C-alpha cells in the first residue's frame, strides 16, 4: 500500500494537497489544544478523513515492528481470538489481522470512523475478515482465550473504563499500544498494580510483577520504532512539521495465564563515545548501565549495535564489571 492509494479511499477527500495539509494541521491542533471537543470532531467527515490521512499510514506500518519486538505475541495470535479497543479507521486493524489465526473484532464507537474503516476495507483490503463493531455487546460468545489490544485508546479513557472493558471482554491477555510519553507510562504503571491484584502478570517489558524501578522517578520506560515511508507521505509530514520516522510508544503485555520471563530490555541508547556504545538496560527489574566496547567486537558486529533500539530484548555476556556500577558487556550472537 502506498500513500496515494490510501488517499483515494477517504470518505471526504480534500480537493487539493493544500487543503489536505490544512486539515491535518487542524487535526493535530485539536488533539493537543482542544481535546474536549474531540467527540464533536468525530462527527465531521472532513476531520475523520484528515485524521485518517495523517495517522493511518504510519500506524499501519508500526504493528509489524511491535510484533517483532515483543516475545510471545506469535503464540498468542496462534491460539487466541483478538479484540481491538479503539480501532478508529482501522489504522492498526488491517496490520494486526495479518497475524491473526482466529477471529478478530475491532471495536470503534464512532460511526464515521467505522464508515471510514469500511471504505478502506472495501478499497484496499478486499480479502480482510476484520469485523468492525460499535461495542462489546456485538462480540460473539467466548469460546477460546482472548487477546485484547488497546491501540492508542487507553490514554483516551479512565482507568475504571479500561478495566471495565477488560472485565466485560473476559480478557486473558492484554496488549497496550499507547503513546510513549511520561504521562501515559505513569498511568500504565498505576494500572499495572490494579491488574496485578486481579492476577494479571506483566510479560513485557518487565521481567516480573515487582515494582518498576522507574515508578517513583522523574523518568519513564518507553520503546522506539524506526519507520520508513514512501516519499508522498514524507512530504506531507514535512509540510505539517511532524516527523514520523522515530516513534516512541508505551508497550505493555499482560497475561492471566502466562508467567513473567527473566530478560534484559534496552531502556536507553546513549551517544556513542570514542571507545564504546553505552546503554541503560533493565534486567529483572534492575536498572544497569552497560558499555559495548569497540575492542570486543569485529567491525561489522559493532556497527549492527546501531540497530538496537529502546525496548529491544537483548542477550549478553558480562566482559567485566567496571567502576561506578557499570558493566562492560558483549551481545551474544
């Protein structure tokens, strides 16, 4: 799918590229400065079209990166029915569907968003089996485990509303794909405690259900995705002055049936020094400063360290314990 293909299936196509850019700028402003009026905008076809023109294309390509970043998702998609919460115009839905082996229902309360999703489905994804529905009352009777996916929707509701949806959908596993801001992370950490009481285990990014080491600090855990797009979409992003190449996300996976797994997750990638590439990692809920020394790698392997992003799970050997509680490490092949 290229960007011009998508623009053909907007429910209210703008008459010119200039109008498209103008409408997108309005969308961006409304989602930051005028959030109290969002429900009103969701009844405006031009707003829904502009929203789709800006967010659908980038979100569609995100999920492939997310799927590869979180270990264990493949097994869940093999065995579970999937329910998406807050599907919008289907910007994540059609990408999520490519991994589904069972039924997939995408919940979106806004009628115009569902209409937009339907138009895109008929135009670009004719073989899609995504079921776009208005609410949980339209879900069929549960006959297998359910994976519930919040796609940029948890940050639009209260914690009580989110938990009510989890309870009513009878979720066995929950994946959150949310904006990678400090505010969203703090909300998810608070919600994590509520889920823990209900016997949900944290599967990603944490290695256990113990308190997060960043919980009481002025810092936050988030994951980075590096994305690439066609030139038409890049041009639109340039005109509205928003870069979509690097996307920060808050990704959490919870399960009532799976146990946490010991692992090391990259939290931060710091600037490269003359001798090393330094990271901040979280291993079994412990924060560690680590260094990858150039002398411990051959040239090509050292270069590939640039591909390791925040949120990536790593396996390493400790080369040496350094001063100031730092570790010198080498990634395993």
